[in-house]
C-alpha cells in the first residue's frame, strides 16, 4: 500500500472511531479531497456541518471556513487540522476596523464576503459568497453599500449592478489578484477552443477576458453542463481535481504558472490523521460574536 493509501485508510478508521465527518474545500490537495466525506465550497460545507449527525467535524480548509461551520453548528466540535491555515484576505480587515468604517457611513448596509473572520461577520448586515454576491446585493435594493473585504469581488458586484454605489474595502486574495491579462491571453492562444472560467476574486481586466465569471461550485456545474469540451480554469489549482471528477471526459487547463494558495496546501493527510488521533485544532467562536455573525449568514441564506 502506498503511504497515501495507508494514511487514508487510517484516517477513515479514526473518523469512524471518533464519530467524525471530514469536510474538504475545493482547493485542498487531491488526496485530502479523496479522503473526505464531502468536498465543496465554504458555505456548502458549513451547511453540511450544520446538517450532519456527527458530533465532530474535521474541516480541511482555512480558519474562517472552520469558524463559519462553528457559527452554524455551535454544539459540534469543529477541528482544523492545520491551525496555521489562515487566509491573507480575511486578515486584511478586523471587526473594529469594519465597525469604524460603518460608523462613518450611517445607514449604509455593510455587505461582507464569507471569506472573513467571525468578528468581521458580526459587524455586517449580510454576508455573501462568490456564488451569490450579485443576487444578494440586488435583493437588498440599496442605492449604496459598503463591501468588504475583497475589492475584486466588490468590483464585480458594482459592474454587474451599475445602479448601486459600491464602496470598496481595499482587500484582496493574493492567489487570484496576481493573475495577469497576459497569462490568460497566453492560455487562450495555446487552447483556442477552450472556454475561460474565471473567479471574481481576480482583477477586473482579467474578469473581462472570461467567458464565464463563476464561483468554484458554479464552475463544477458549468463545465459539466456546457457543451464545450475544453476549459481554462482561472482559480486555485485544487479545483482541477474536482472538475476531473465531475466531468472526467473534458479537458481542463491551468494558467502558467499555476495558481496555488499556500494556506490551502499546508493541510496534508498526515495533519488530518494527527488531528483525528489527538482531537487537536479545535476552533471556537466567541459567545458574544456568534449570534451577530449568525444573523449576517442567515440573512444571506434567506435572500440568496
Ligand atoms: O467560498 C468559497 O469556498 C471560496 C473561497 C471560493 C469559491 O468560489 O467557492
Ligand atoms: Fe484566502 Fe485566497 Fe487562499 Fe481563498 S485562495 S483561502 S481567499 S488566500
């Protein structure tokens, strides 16, 4: 048995002993996705966390995702296998910084990307994901909003809804923000029949080159349902594994160089095994913060 197969078998045994469910984000390493019970985007996985009968959730992803699971499933034990797995974009804003931005704009709704800490969600009126940001902001019916922390997703919302004045916080995802127009053009020149699917965390000039602007969960559906046979995938490279599982007969191409989020990749099978064996990496959300953060997430779910 290979090391990976041996570790995966050990993980499945430990998960059964502990009564744990393993959730893996779409950007995780292929072998971590393969050992999980569910693979998906952050909100989909947090909903799985709330719905499962298991008392323990191992969340193979980054810290804000495990926190979101804990917000939705407060009575369950949520474990993050690699506690150093953070998100630089989520760290670009704090609860107090958002509170002071909002107090400078009384009455203007605060719309926050789920890629944010619980403390930041707690200062928000409503959360959004990359899959529903445009729909949620449209449904708000506001003339003006404050959008945090991703300036690129916020720009996509602004360009999709020209009647809404979207004020942007200056945050970004390093993995997506670094993609250049030249990289996308080079991939198109090499694969002229392929459709370009780009994530809205990319900069506006990159998004403008795409055939479709989609979240990870939307890319999986789009590639499976679209008659095209080839796709250029402009998001974190972990999604290619999911695409190849969802629609294996099609061909998927990365940009060169590939897009990698180091925080997503530090979770390994060994870390998942150790976390299950030791019960380590438990994630907590402050009791005062949780109900307010939950309200912002629930408003999104009700609207979008
Ligand atoms: O919400 C998520 O899971 C992220 C980070 C990306 C996406 O588009 O699904
Ligand atoms: Fe954060 Fe970007 Fe990594 Fe997602 S891909 S966890 S937004 S740094």
